[in-house]
């Protein structure tokens, strides 16, 4: 059976029908409903059934190797750590399909629209607490059997992400003509950032922990899209959550949630000040990388949906560049091509 995706989706539906037949679910009169995808090449479908709970099918572009799948590996790790993640209900390597527990459609981002101020605070405190749970419970489960413990945000990875910003946002999306001297100067600035970040103590990081990757289901948050988990700075996931390109925060909210996180780990006042500085450094790197992703999706994938999140992300970058004198040269270099940073 072909694993390629036909332009009209025919092959996808053929594979789904075969999967449902092999799983003995045809008698449940399944109704297959497409769901909004993410920035990957996977496609998602909800299967509604007559007398059984619905499932979500993750349909890959080709065959799936379940035993070596990073998603499966990390799901097992997070489940062992007693963190709320979707259960894996079935799979087919040949068909390239993974069946998951259906957590519904309500992301943290979506739920905020119906939440009161108190509920908003409670939800974000829950999300922050999950970061701390992930970090400290991981210590008991560190093993070469789990993929995340063998990969990390090192200098090479962090540098690649910043170069990704230059290539896909600055040059491809904004049409900047970066001169060789400017490129060399940017490389020096990026090197200082990546070397400092990579030297920090490493903890387990989700790697994309934001309001769209937290599902509100049965009164609590559940973590999804965790297949890229790896070791990295202790600020990484908190930055992803609180410098989220999809949600507005005021300064008081951010400061309060950082304090909530630090209180859980029993940090001293000196640790608090250092953490806040490191938080902003991590935010600068991650927000630049996010802009690279938005540029890539727009120019290479012809997916304009992310354009609306660029102004907020650029505002984060501008604020951090302005807050620290050490970033004066980097700000000047980027402002040559980005009016928003002037």
C-alpha cells in the first residue's frame, strides 16, 4: 500500500479506513472528521463512534516505526513521571497511523477566552507547576532508554535556530539584504548568547510548551506535542509559556508566575535575580527562533496563518533588547532591517 499523500487526501482516507477495519471499529459506524493541523507534516482526524469513546488519529506522511518513534518514547517517559499526557490506543506502522486518546478541542489558549481573571491565574499556575513537575521528576527517570536524555540544546542547536531566524525571517520573509560584515557581526552576537545558554545547568524541557500545546480536558491541563523534548536550560519551558506568541501577558502576570515557579523550587533572593536575567536571555533566543518559524511557514510552506503572531513576538524581542545594555549592538544590527526594533 502506498504511503504517499495524494493531493486530494484520497490515500489518507484509504489508510484510515484500513486502520479502522484492522482495529475492529467498523461496527461502531465511525465518522472521521479532519482536525486543524500544526506546523508539522502530520495530519489529524477525530474518529467519532457510536458506542465507544472518540479517538484522534495522527496520520504521518509515510510509514511509522512505532518502537523507535520519539513521540512514543517521550509519551512513555512522561507517563512514568505521572504527567498528564494522552494515552496511546493503537498504531499501524505500515499505514503510518497512531491512535490517541481524544482530549477534545479546547486548548489553554482557547479556554482563556471563557475564563475569569481568577480562572486565568489558576490555569497558568497549573501550567507552571507542570513545568516544575517535569523538571524535578525527570531526575528519577534519567536513562539512556529515553530519547530526551541523550539530546540537548547545545551551542550547535541554539546557533542553528538563530541562523534559521536570519534565513527565513530576516532574509526570506522581510527581504533583508544582510551584508557579509553584518552577518559576521550577527554571528558574534549570537555566539555570546548561545554559549551562555548552553553552559547553564540542564533539565528536561518539553521544547514547545505554550498555550496551544496544553489541552483543557476534564477540568485539568494535559500536555501534547512533546516529541521534541530534550535537555536544556531551566528557563526554557517557562519562557515558552510566558513569552508565548499566541497570548498577551502584562508585566504583573509574568512576574507573578515567575515568582510562583521560583517559590516551588525554593529559590533564594539572589537566585531569583539571576533567574530573571537568564529568563530574558532565553526569551530573546526563543522569540527570534519563533520568528524564523513564522517566516518559514509563510514563505516556504505558503501558510500565512502565523503572520498575525509576528507583531507580538517582535514586541517581545524589542523589549528584551532594550532592557539590557549588552544587547545594544545586536539591536542596532537587527534594527537596520526591522523598523519595529528602532
